[in-house]
């Protein structure tokens, strides 16, 4: 059992991890850290965390594991804050949606202590944010990608792997670079398209949403994601996101040409191929 785990940022993802740890009795103390005392107090009253502090020293003191669950743009400041406070045997992990830049920042700031940082990313979430939307079952059957760095000990990697498996997740391993390329396609690109589609709709006709059907609502759901989080993801993984946006742009140009030239066979093939692929994923 974990003696003390500190969740830095008790929002949807951090709060859901805290809930799962408590519900499954995997930690003696689930400790929350953040800037807003009133929200942390409400999270404690909701039995999401056992205790909390707005002082980083108290939050990380005697912690076995520290999980950073704040927007990736905050990591530099957090690493600077915790560096002088962490013991040699502590394990730091995260839930960030980008990995290469985070690993680089950890090595730059933590130096020799960067070996204690085991990067991870749960592929789970909701369009709603905040601890109010947290769910102890959020990670059941969901993928968590761990992207170890070369100095990580096998023991620290195993601790983080076991933590995620114990809250119901399926754990995979890959390099930070492979993670960012894969998630750039499967997560970051769709969110960019959803944000752009909603903004396009508003620009063209603000009242058009009244007539939007279920398909539009399904596709645009993820545009309700947290703006700060997605701003930071774009800045942290900009090269991969731009590459995939440009790649997608070329497929849109191909579709435009097929429609313009009235190539019915090509259109049918494009749609049939996409349908077959999508059906195979959910079949």
C-alpha cells in the first residue's frame, strides 16, 4: 500500500485518480495540493482527498509518490518548486498529454533527480473539467502510456505501473517521441478539428447551432475541453500537431477535388473505406 500520495492539481484527472485510490484502499493518505483552498476543502468534504495544503512543502513532505495533474504549461514552475523538497526515494509522475517537452524540462530542472520522474499519460477524460466531474471508475479498461526515461529504475517504473493497473487501467510502454506522434494523431488533431469546426459555424451563422443534428453534436463534443489545457498541449506538441494538421489538410483537398470533379466512385470509395475502418474499431 502507498503510504502517502500527493496529487498536484485535484481536477478531473487528478481527482479521478484520487477517488480511485481511496475507493480501492490503495493509499493510507491521498493528499491534494493546489492554489485554491476553498476548492481543495470542497474536494476533501466530497471524500476525494484525505487532506490538502496550499503550501508545497507540506504537500510533498513524506510523500512516496507525487503525481502532477495540472496543465502541461505549469510543469516548469512545479519542478522548480519541488526540486529542493523531494527526497531521493520519492517517485514523481504525471498525467500530461505531451511527453517529449516534459521530459526535457524535467531533465533540465531536476538534473540528477530527474531519475525519479516516471512520465505517464492516462488516455481517459471527459469534456467537463474540475473535481466535481471526477469519477473513480474513469480509468477502468482505459489505456495508460508510460514513457520511461533512461535513468528510471525498474522499481520506480513498476510502482507507477502497479498504481495504474490497480485503479483498473491497461498499461502500455513507448518512447516520449512515439507517444507525442501517436497522440498528435489520435487526440490532439481531433480536438483541433472540433475547436475549428465550432468556431467556423459561429463565424458563418451564429444561429446555425439551433439546427445542428446529433452528428454535429457528437463530433463537436470535445470542443468543450478545457481551453488552458489545450492551449498548453498545442505549445508543447506543436511540431507533431502542425504536421498532422497539414496531413489532414491534404486529405481535405483531395475530398474537395473529388466533389468538384463529381467523381462519384472516388467519393464512395473514400466514405466506404472510412466506414469500414471505423466499424472495425468499435465492432
